[in-house]
C-alpha cells in the first residue's frame, strides 16, 4: 500500500512539526510560555476587544440574513440531493462535537458564578439571578453557533455544490481562485489543523482532570497524574475504536447515545427539582435573552470599565468559539450534505441553542434555587473551590443522586470520546487534502497524537499556556472568517442568479413548438416504462439528439463533449473563463404510484440534470426534435445567466465616475 497516497505533504508534515514544537515548548517551559501567552491574551482583551465583539456580531447577522433571504433556497449539494443523515442523528453529531462537554461542567457552575459575582448590581439578589441566566444564555447561545455556522456553511457549500475539497482553503476560492492550491491554501489548512489539535488536546487534558476530580468525589479515586494518564489512555483507546468504526459505525452511534443520556439527566432534574419554576424560568429566560440580544451583543462596558470581567468571560468565550470553529465547522459540514442552506442554518443555529437554553435553565436555575440566600451552601462552596465537582455536589441535593452521578460520569466520558474522535476525523480529512476514505493508520495516528500531547502536558504542565495560546490565535483567524463571509456571499449571489435563470423551465413551450399531436403527448404521459423501455429511449432517442447537438456546437467553434453511461448521457460545453453548460438525461428508478393502472411495481423516469443538479422533470416520450429544443432552451437560459454575471462584474470593476456617466447617459 502506498502510505503517502492519502496525504497532502505540505499540510500533514507542517502541522505535525508546528504542533509538536509548540506543545514541547509549553511542556518544557510552562511558566515562560504561560507568561508570554497570557501577556498576548491580556493585550488583546484590553486593546482590541471591540474587534472580537464586532466580528462575532457580523458572523451572526450574516448567517441570519442568508437564512431569511432567497439564498437560503440553495442546497448544499446538487439540486436533487437529499440529506445523508436523519434529523436526530444530524443534530446529535453536531451538538456532541460543538459544545456538549462544556455544558456538563458549566451548566451548573456558570450561572452560579454570575449569581454570586455579577458584573453589575448586588450579588445573590433577584436581579443577579435574572442577569446570571441572561449572561449564561448569551455566552452559550446564538453567537457561538453563528461562528460555527459561518465555517460549516462555507465548507459545505463549496465542497458539495462546487466540487471543491472539504477543506478550509476552499472557502477562499471566490477571493483567490486557483491559488487555494498553493501556499496560501496550505497555510490556511495548517492553521486549522494546529488549532484543532491544541483545542481538542487541551480540552482532553483539562477534562480528565475534571473527570478524575469527579471520580475522586464519588468513589475516592486518588487525584494523581498517573490516574489522569490512565484516563487519557482509556478515552483515546475508545476514541480510536470509534474512529476505526467510521462516521456511521462509531461517531453517529455515540452521538445518539450522548443525546439520550443528556435527555435522561435533564428530565430527572426537571422532575426532581422545582418543576413549575423551571418551566416558567425557561420561557422568561429566553424572552429576556431575545429582548436584550442586541444590547448584549455590542456591550463592551465602555462607560463602566470592566476589562477584567469581559476579558475573563465574554472575550474568552468568543475566542474559544472562533478557535474551535475550524474543527467543529469542518465536522458539521461533513455531516450536512444535501440540506438546503435555510434548513442547515435553522438546524445549526436555533435547535442546538434551544437545547442549550433548556439545559442551562434546568441545571442553572435549579442550582441558584438551591443556594438562594446561603452563600456557604455545599454547592456554592464546590463551585468556588472546584468546578469539576460542582455537578456531583448538585446531584447530591436530589433524589437518586448516585444513579444521576453515574450517568453524568458516563456522559462526560462519552462526550470526551466524541470530541476526540470527531477531532481526529477532521484533522485526518484536512491533512489528507479533503479525502474522506483514508487509510486506517492515518486516523489512528492523529487520534494517538491528540492523546500524546494531552498526556505530555498533563505531566509536564503547560495546559493552561496552550489553552491561552489557542484562544489568542482566534484573533487573526477572525479576519479569515470575515473573508469566508464575503466569499460565500459573492458565490451565493452568483449561484442564485444561475439557479433563477434555469429553473423557470416550462416544458409546454417545447411541445407547442414541436410537430407532435396532443394524443401522442398524452400517451407518453400515461406510460410508466420499465427499465428496457427507458434504456431504449436513452439509446435510440436521447443519444442521437444530443449527438447532433454536439456536432453542431463543435461546428460553431464551441468545445462540446458527449459522455455516456449505461443509465445516463450528458452533453457538456466547456468554457475557459465562464461557467460550463451541462445537459444530461439520467434514468431514475421509482416505485409505481398508487394511481397507475400498470401491473408492474417499478418504473423509470428519464430526468434532466443540469450543472447544478436534477431539475425533476421527465423527458421520456420526447422526440429527438423535442429534446434538441429543450437543450437549446436551457442553453438560452444559461447564456442569459452568463450575460447577467458578466454585466455584474463589469459594474463592479467600473469606477464611480464611469457609473455616474453611464447613468447620466
């Protein structure tokens, strides 16, 4: 086997060298690296916090505008494509990779911390409780998923719609064209890989420390580096098994399990806790969040300086979401083929946010209810001293605490496994140049590398320094994401123009112009052909018609080619500096409709496929002249699209003075 056949060497080796170099430096000189990285992070939060806030706001506004516009009708794939995964599996996978593990640790802790130390007002007051939930919703809500959606939508669109590799570099294609295959593209992919390695490795390192603390609290298991190393090995071993099983066999099943366990915990807390209060709070919390969304989005405490608070909370979260976006965005894109852009954004933006709000309300409001008026309660002390044990102390206040704690420990473990295996899958895809079917050793290698870096930093120290560096690295990557937004909008406008120009097809025009009786057309409509009849139509009618067109297009100096297969035939006209034109006829198999009179159970349709996908109309029964007329009609619409696209480019290139002169003329 040629091991290097699935490797993109510039990205694979540079990512490996950079990741190991920085990790070893952080491990060998943890104090120096922590000091330097903290200085960078402090400078960023003090001097350019407005760029963080404004950029994340732009990301959210952008995806919402795309969702509600006509651009949302475009599919992430050909027009005829269907989703690869059910809605439940899809949601489970993107939620598990996105932030599932974070909610396990901060669902209780963050609302309590804001309640006991609010940025404004009196601690442990009613207003502090309301504000604590609003802030928690703000940090874990639409903005986080908006960042992920920008990356995921860009990658999915350019990969599935324009046949570019599923790589971060592909989102830059509208801006730099074929240069994405050169050094700029390699650098973009390498940055994404290194960020993913550090993000997953530091999360795994801190996670096993927290898991160890929970197991110590529950079972008295010692909190030592060797125990934590053993936990890393166990998690990575299980993640490796999941990666070997693949996306469908491992990650999808674990993600479904995660959601089931999370629902069990939520329902249990809802029933055992103050049920009526929680349901009321969920409605009010969501309303407060939505009503203050704009002011919260742009609040920098400019008139009441709180750099330490906003730097330690909001900016930290914004940096973390941006730094994780190449990993989570690539993974979400990987599992989102076939959905419309509107469906995609609703699924990525609102459904996880709604689930997150419910989780935060059930756990956060219950925790606040438990410690209201008692700053020295065991839960409040646990949150202040060790966030890792907070959720286990929380369950102690409820019935069946041991059962709930065991489920929580299991859920923490499975969340870590899905984060590690999905991270390794993303890294493997990017370093292999977008290949999804890579050799087994590559997937195992990257899973092991994540575990090795996490284990090394656990022993030598340096996890905090590496996490700080990862978050600080979000600053330059925000400008890359802004380029993603511009490039995606430009491509979507172009795509919608093409789609709008060719999807106004009306076959009745073709028949009114063709020399055919209405009886012959009616007979063709009432027939549900079997495969031999459909194949005969393809070879005896469609092929001669398209062959004549190829000859005529070639005679007129166009580069035309006919591609044939057993169940499809396609005419393509190639253009060097414009969109190609393609007209294909493909035989598609269907179950016989209930209203048909024929005795057979299946039939075939000869459907038209253009460059952007299936048009979902059947040409079986057309004559050669009718097929030729249909092709010419679609080509006419394609030329109209090219005219509109070229006119738009000329308008963009014209100077304001030239445009003014044209208007005056």
